[in-house]
């Protein structure tokens, strides 16, 4: 239905319609993880790493960054629209808090949020967003159409 540009609308009929829906967050996360595992084979790439908790003393709130490279390069994928022309790029404050926690627990200096390339987000942001003098978050653009255009250096 989707590929043929049709949509479902309420109507009475004896026809049955079937749908196949995908969780785009999981699909995007898997696609990006596949890219990093394939293209960074000389690095230690892990997905859904669960070695830290937000509150260690009470074993609360296990952290699960989408991708961890070499134990302290943290990447998290977000299937969300952001806009390079917007003052705050339409970033979610909750996502930035999440990344801050990852950065502190994994003792990282640089952490990375990865969003899909769209008409309003054509390339990775040139400047990192600084939490403080020791931790920066980079906003990366991932081209889902031409995966070979994605070049990331860590």
C-alpha cells in the first residue's frame, strides 16, 4: 500500500486490508549499526552495551547506548527530524540529557547523536555542542539513500 502511494481510509467494504508496519527507530538503529560494524571492522564495535547504570549504588536505570566503539566512543541514533536552520536545531532536551549521562559514565570526551539526512538536515553540524570543557556532543547526518556517502572519523 505504501509503496504504491495508497493509504487506508475508513470505508465500508467486504475487502480486507493487511498492513506491515516497522518501528523506524529500531530499523534506523539497526541500519546504522550494520554500517559501523561493516566499515569499522578494525575497531571494537558493540551495540546496546549495558555495562553501566545511571545510579550505580542502587542498580537503577541501566544505560544502553546504541553503538559503542572502542569502549568510549558513544553513538546514539535518533529517527527524528531536525532542522539546521532552527535555533536549537529542533533537538530534544531529553536526548541531550541522555547523551550527557552516556558521556559521563563512559568517560568520553566526544559523543555523537546520529540523525537521518532530510531536506532540512543535509550535513553534520560543523561545530560540536559543548556541555562543558571536557564533554562535547556532535550532531551527525546519516545518508540512508547512499550509504557510501557516510564517512565518519573518530
